[in-house]
């Protein structure tokens, strides 16, 4: 644990990413305290520029809603989507990749063909199909993002299991009569987790971007204060009131950058080849 912390703290970009991510988390936690009203409620005159009215430090959107309130409450939505969608993608990916990599043979062939079938279509195109079929409420969107994001973690998990399944400690477990599931999830998986944990940061960043892209196309849930919804709303006045789209765009940029830098720091701390540098 000390080696992990030392390796992480040694990386300046990782520390910057951690500070930025903690700032976004603080925004999400303090949203109800700083902006107790419904962030989608009308608050004032439409399209007031930032700093033009002390009541609205970030201005108002096309409908007269407080942009600052939507930014703070939108942090909660983006983090929730990122965490839940990532958890779904990593869980499904681990289960499929672990079974394929451990058993090999026809099990590996079948599971990898299914994985390749999912990867035939681009993630966003498949996401559009799922949202069109099952609806665009925030729960459905989050689950759909997780469903389209599992193939890459599955292939990464499979590669790790192919490397580890014939190691001495696995052979010893088989000799002792341990069952396959116990060997997979209690012996091999803990040794395969570090690169999967690092890749989870990539999945989370992509999940946030996918929801924002859906919202920009007005295909996400319009009943939540989402950064993507705010960007899509500002599209109609982009030439004159560009701040409506620019402010949530910066929030998305900072969040995705923070998650990516934290993932880089985890890689530096967990990768034994980089730990001694």
C-alpha cells in the first residue's frame, strides 16, 4: 500500500488529476446546499451573460434557468453515469474475459465471437439503437452505455488470464482440488486486476462523453440537469450566446481530463515496470 501511494504521489499529472476530480466531486456533493432549488426551474431573464447579474454568476440559458445550478447538479449526473456505466462494463467484461481466458478452446471461441459481434458496430451507433428501442430516461441511458462498453475490458481480461492461467500458483490450486470458479475469482483475478482498474478510468471518461453526445443530439433524458443537455440547448444560440455551450463544455473537459490523469497515475503506481522510475 505504501509503495502504491508513493508511486502515485510521485506523478505530478496524477496529483493534478486527483485535485480536479475531487473538485468535481465536491461540486456534486454541495449542489443541494448551494442550489437547493430545482436546477431546471425558471430563475430569471433568459440569456443573461456570466457576471452580468450577481444572482447568476454563470448567467442563464435560453429558458432563463441558472447555469451555475445546472453545472453543479450536472456534476452529480455525470459522475453517476460514469461510475455506474463503468461498473457494468467492467463487471460484464471481467466475467466474459475471465471465462474465455481461463477455459480456452470452444468456450474462448464462442465468447470472443460474441465480443467481436458487439465490436462490429461503433459504440455510439449501437448506443443510439439501444436508446431508440428502450427509451432515453437516465437509467436506460446509463445501462446502455455500460452494455456497449464491455468488449474492450473483456478482451483485456482475457489477455491477462491467458498469461496467468498456466502459472505455478494456478497449477498448485488445481492440484489441491480447487474448483474452477474459485481459481478464477479468488486466485487469478486479483493478479489480473491492476491493468483492468487502470482501464476503468478510460471507460469512465468515454461514458461521460457518450452521455454528453447523446444529450447534445437531444436523445438523453431531458428531465435531468445534464451538462450535455445544456450544451445541446446552447446550440441554438451558439453564434451570439456561446457561453451557454462553452461553460458545460469546459466542465466536461475538466472532468474527462481529471479521470484520464488519475488513470495515468494508477498505471504508474500499479505497473511494476514503471514503479521504480
